[in-house]
């Protein structure tokens, strides 16, 4: 294949063929399309969303928006190998990451700038029938990709995708430097939020139940670490909920200070009990849900490039593609200080995952 020529034929892909079943399938290489690029995927990050898709518990599966078989993968990095019509050829050869939201661009929500919430959106590898990045090649609109800065490793750059969500939360909170921040949870989103708050020179405390995760948050700039029971009351102007736990309700409203903003980033699997709505009135709290973000990926890449966010502190291990199954099993294990697992797709040859 010469540089820039769009490949044809079939390619290997990692697919959830049924709940709990991960296999390597041969699928067609996507056809060229105007405005789109073809990326040779190098690395794939896996997160809780992927785990819930694999086991079939994702709300998108139960609501019928997403069906098995699912080609997953929404956190990825790779190299542009070909471009479709009306895309500048100089993108070929660039290392890129990408935003997973594919929106209609026409509806009221899109025209209001909320592309991440378009009711007709696809989320690459997550929502709807657009296949994700768990394949040799990924086709994606050129408008969705961002060039990885020189000096940032591709395996690290894929953290820009969850980092967009965290930046979106801080933006939604209109967080000012110096305002006390509480981060609930020590998964990837929680530990990214700790680092973003520390980079803003805001005092940030972490609240969680995993001792290893709490220790890691302290290493990444948290001022103090608390269990949910011990966390101080009325203490934080910005509360970032990144556990997705349905048991966190009473903690949210208790720790938030006067005129505090509560940002719900985690997605609980069921309605949350014990949210004290009276506290919203008496303390003047505001609650916002955060699903991804808009136009924040360049800033996310910049934070990784300048070292404000440390990918090595978050990535536990890079698995070979034959270890993909093992990576998903590992995701379910508690007590991991480094929450992010990555799969190296460079050897994706059509072999069975282990
Ligand atoms: Zn994710
Ligand atoms: Zn729309």
C-alpha cells in the first residue's frame, strides 16, 4: 500500500459477539467517504463503558440503542493512513486521537452547540451502529480527529478522550482557581480530575473507598484523602462525582459548600437514593450532568503534552492484543492504583484473544 492509498478487503477486529464473548472477527475495511479519514489504530484504552457493553449491562444495550455484535473502542490513538474526498492529504501520516461523538449537526441541540447530546448521535463504539476503534482500521470524520503533539506517546494520548469529560465538568462548574474541589472516585476520571484541579492550583481533596486509589490521588496532588463517611461537610465549591455509585447520594449534598456546584460524571446503574434536595435549596447548590464535552480535545492534549496530566500515573499496563480478554478480566479487579488499561493493536492479525 503506498502512502495515502485507501486499503480495501477485510481486516481483523475485536468484537463483542454476545454478552461476555470477545472474539477476533474478519470484517470489511470501511469504504472511503467524503470528509472522513482512515486511521490505522495503534492503541485502545478500555474503560468501564466497554466493560458494561461486554457484559450487556450498558444502558445503551438495554434501551436498544446498541446491539450485539458490538465493535467497541472509543478511546484510541493511531495514524492516518488515507483520506477521503475533500480532506487535506497532509493529514496522512499524522498521529491522531479522536472525539467519539458523531452528531447530526442539524437539530436544535446541535445548533445550540451541544453536539455531545444530539438525540440522533452515534458514539463511536458505544451508542448506535457505528463501529468503534477495536480493529486494524477506523474510519472517522476528519473533523473529529486531533493531531497528537510531538513528544506525547500514542499510548498516552488516548487519555485525551476521558480528559475531555473532566475538562467539560470543570467548565460546566465555571470552576475558579482557588475554589476547593472534591473529587469522588479514584478511577481514570477521578484521578484525571485531581490532576486538573491541582494544575489550576485549586485545593483538591479526594473521596473514595479504594486505599490504593486514594494513595495515588495524594501522589497526584490531592491535599487530603477521605472515605465517604469521614469527608468534611459543607466544604467544597466544586464536587466532581466520578464513582458512578448509586450509594453516593447522601455524600454529594453533604460535602458541597454554599453555592456549590455538583458535577455528575459517573453513570450510576440505578436511581440514586438519599440525594438531599432540601440541601440544594438551603445551600443554593447546582447539579449538572456531564457527558463528554465540546471543543475540549486540543486543551486535553495540551495538558498531557505539558505534563500537567501524567498518563504514566494512570496506565497500569499495555496488553498485547492476545491479552485483550485478560485486560477485561483485570478491569473488574479492585485495588488497582492505576486504573487505565490499554491494548496494543499493532499486532492485530486475526488471532484469537487469550
Ligand atoms: Zn470511556
Ligand atoms: Zn443533532
